[in-house]
């Protein structure tokens, strides 16, 4: 199929309206800040396209790389996805390549929960590079603003958005203790009792939560929705999101919780176009995660949960 007329149209649409700051965002009714090209809502993205094949292979590679921890088959699937995208649509190839580069960088380390100082420094550096490299390539090598981090949207939160925040806390309180303690998944995180250990666990959980939104939502989801309907792009990013969290420690029946959470975060970002909002949602949820893990290891501490 090569570039073709369709590929040219996508590239033209992807470059229009791409000026502006990568962190300021736009309005909810207009520019889709952080969500790909400004004209994405006006373009027709078919429900079925050949591009879904390499995109699905790319998402599946994350299952092998992080879920099954099978690097060689994972890399092979990732290479197949990129090669097939190159043959189908060069615009899709560029965007999948950016996601693939991020996945490759992440795969160079173990993302299991380890809060030792050296590992936190290593993991923090690698995860930062995994976000930074795709952004810089998109901005300076490809010359577009496909990846944005809309911190300030200039829009007030709606009543629904304000009420959703305490609902997140309530759902975390009701779901997370049962999941972590009854499944034994809390054992994937170290027991912390010393003040510096507790502080490191708190910082680590929060850092990864913020990073999740930077990579899976503002990078992977934003790039995928340039080519596919939002629901398809959301499913694809949620598979990658869930695979990463599996290796991090959300195992057993964790995907039954993390996959819907990833979908909700993608949907919320599509509605609000705000990195700030989805990060706050994630950090509220992660605050409960932190408290539950501390309690699970030392049951006399924080005996406030039901499970």
C-alpha cells in the first residue's frame, strides 16, 4: 500500500494545527491537546484497517516483554509490527516506531518493585528516557507535536470531574485491600518499617503512577488515536499498560483491575484532554495502594481496611 493517498492525507492532517507549547494544551471543544493532531476529531478513522494488524502486534509484544518476560519472542513481534507498519503506511510506521522505542528502552531493565537506592536511580533514569526519547524524536526528528503533556488546559473541572475524584478514593478503598491481601500480591512489594523505606516506597509508587500517564496515555494512546478510533487506540494502550503493571507486581487477578483502570484513564484523558487531571486520579488511587501495601506487611499498622 505504501504511502498512498490515505497516508498523505494522514500526514497532512497530522501536521496541521501543530503549533504551540507542548505543555499548555488547548480547549476541550477545540484543539485536542496531547491527543495527536489538532484535526483528529474531524478526520475519519476507519473501524477496520490493515494498520490494526501491526498495532495489535506491537501491543502483543508488550505482553511477551513484560507479562510473560520472554524478551526474544517479544522483540521478534515488535520487529514484525514495525516492518509491517512500514509496508502499510509510513505515517503509522513513524508513530508505532516511537512507541516501540519506548518499549525497547523499558525492556532493558526489570521493573519489579525494588526500592533499593541504586535500583530506584536506575529505574527512574530508564523510565524517564523512555518518555523523553520518543518525545524528542517526534518533535525534532519528525517535526510534529504528536506527543504533548497538557498540564494547563485553561478549563475548569466540571462537577462530574470533581465528584469523580472522591469516587476514585472510595473505589480504591473498597477494591485494593481485597486484591492485594487475599491474592497475596502485596508480597511483590517489599515490607517497609524504617522511615526511609516508607518514604522510598511512597516516592516510588507515586513516580511510577505519574510515569504511567506520561508514557501509556500521553505517548502511546496519543499516537495510536491518530490512526484509529479512540476505543481501538484505548484497548491497544490498555494491553501495554496492563502488561507493564503485571511485571511491576500487579499479578494474580490484578489484570481484572488494571485493565479497566487503564481504559478509564484513556477515556478520561480523551474527555478532559488534561494530563494534570489523569495524574491526580492516578495518584489518588496510588495513595491507597501505598497505604494498603504498608498495612498488608504490618497488620497492626493502619487497621482501617476491609478485606
